[in-house]
C-alpha cells in the first residue's frame, strides 16, 4: 500500500526504539514518520511543535482576536488560514479521520 508521508523525516521503528531522543534531535525539531515493514505506524512530534499546534488549534476555536505570532509551519502562500484552522479544529473536535493534506 502506498502512503503519503506527512513530514520530511522518516525512521524505522527499530532505530526509533533504540534512541528516540537522537531521532528527534536528528530531525531538527520537525515531526518524524516512524515506519514498520515500510508502512508509517505513527508520527513523533517534538514537545515544542506539539505545543505550537495545540496553541494554533485553540486560537482557531476561539477566533476572538488576531494571532500575533503564527509559527512558520502554519503559514503559506495563498492559504485561507481561518478556513484551514476551522476545518482542522472541527475534525479534531469531532474525531474525524482523513488525510491531513486536505486541510492545505
């Protein structure tokens, strides 16, 4: 089965299990796709990136003021960020599955 990798770094689960901190450090703060038998099993996200993602989703749910500082990972040319954030928050809140690239 062909899978899309949603981040720039991948590692086999055996390497990740042996030293998860080294794998995260090697990715330089980005998420890591962890694979087993050539299939992505999960994504490992550093604490700082996870906190940024949660802040972004919480802001999108409030929608009461402008974001003063959006992490660079959540900006993009031609993206309607209010729409993207609303869709992300709705899917997360409702527990809907799906491919995350559909939000961009």
